[in-house]
C-alpha cells in the first residue's frame, strides 16, 4: 500500500476529544463525524485538507477515551493515513479495526514541516520526503487485507 499526501502536523497528546469532540458523539454517521474532524485542534482543518492528505502527530496520538468515532472521523474526512511518534494503545487498535492505516516514526515529525508531501510505502516500510527516507514497521499482509476490506467487521463479514 502506498499513500502520498500533504502533511498536516499536530503536537503531542492529541486526544480523542481533539480528533472528534464529544459534542458530536450522538451520531455514528461517518460523514457527519468527518465534518468535525480535528475541530478542537484546528477549527479549519476540514476546510484546508484534501482527500489523500496525511496527519502527522507527536507522542501519544489518540490518547483519551476509547471511542471508535476518532478513527472513523479521520478516515471519513479523507485522510489516507496517520503517522505519529507514538499512538495511544486503544487508538492504535481502533484505527486498524476501523480500517485506518497508521504508522509510527519518531524521526519524521522533527524532520519535516507542515505542508510537505510525503510518500508512505507500507509494504517496504519506508516514508520518503524530498531526498530523505525514514524507516517504519511494514504492515503485515493480513493487516493490509483488513485495511483493504475497510476494517475488522467488514473483513469478517466478507469471510
């Protein structure tokens, strides 16, 4: 899987309330959630970003509550993947369960600026920006299939 997009940078400890504020948790409609993605971290985020763009986070991205709404909102907004220095454990699990590809890179966040375009090659385990390459853990083939199917529940229903 290869993802190419413009980077939107966020700092450390971006919690699920910043990703999708609790006031919108009355719905599971992906498009409604997408309309408010990252609203409390950057009120204009969904107006500025384009489908295929990439979120770059700092430490502990997705901390806070265990809601599935957060990766649903990110994915439905059109973000192709999220790269962060580290992820909260429950967000990591929910992201894959919802079919949102995520990758850890401790070096990338400090090496690039918001707005740069990066290429994430999940099979080869590399991220490329300009002439620089950063290593990431490749996604195992069974998890790539899970993501391609749209998440855990859709993957199970296909079997």
